[in-house]
């Protein structure tokens, strides 16, 4: 059984055979579901500030 990975940026599940694997110089492996997530990671964007990610904080409850 092939395991499904989770996107390191947005948190979406990645189907087997798709996505981008990025290996850092220290050996850490990051998985991305799309080029949108990969490019956002490279630009240094914070996933907590993007509404299409699962880590989005949104407005604070009053």
C-alpha cells in the first residue's frame, strides 16, 4: 500500500505519483501538492496568513 503524503505548506493530502519533493541541504524532505505551494514556500510566505491553507488563522473570535 502506497502512503499518501501531506503538503508541507497547505496541509492538503497528496495522491501517490503527484506533487513535488524538495530536499534541503540538511536532508529534510518537504512535500508540496502544487507549484503554487512550492513557489509560495520559496518566496517565504506564511501559510497562516493565506486563506486557502489549512493553517489559516482568519479573524480572531471576539
